[in-house]
């Protein structure tokens, strides 16, 4: 069973931001009505999420992140994009 560890509220723009998830299960929700959000695992290669290499979340969409990562890289298609990252931990 899982419990909420924390919720990160982000305002993304077109430059990527890194979110520390520390290997916890997580969900990402795009609260925008018009902008897309792109996410990917932040690896040693240093590549940030972008439209060309990220997993796209359409406006209003949310998803469980299907992999374990230390850090996520997130970017949006427009400035001021409201995003939530929900981190889940074991009870």
C-alpha cells in the first residue's frame, strides 16, 4: 500500500526543470488547458526533457511514471504551465 510522500507544485516554462523523486513512485498531472508537458528521466547524459525527446502529457492529462528514477526532467510548450508531481511512498 502507498501513502502520499509529498506534492510538488510547479510552474513550468519551455526551459526544463529537474525534480528530485528519489526513486519513489510518482504521478505527473498537467493542469494546463492548452500547453503540453514533456517529461523524461534525468540521467547522467545530462539531456533535459524537450518536445523531441520527452514523453508528452496533453493538456489536462495525468500519468503514473512507469519507471524508477532519481530525477525527472520536465518542460512545457508554453510559459506559466501549472504541473503537479505526486510522490508516493510505502506505508
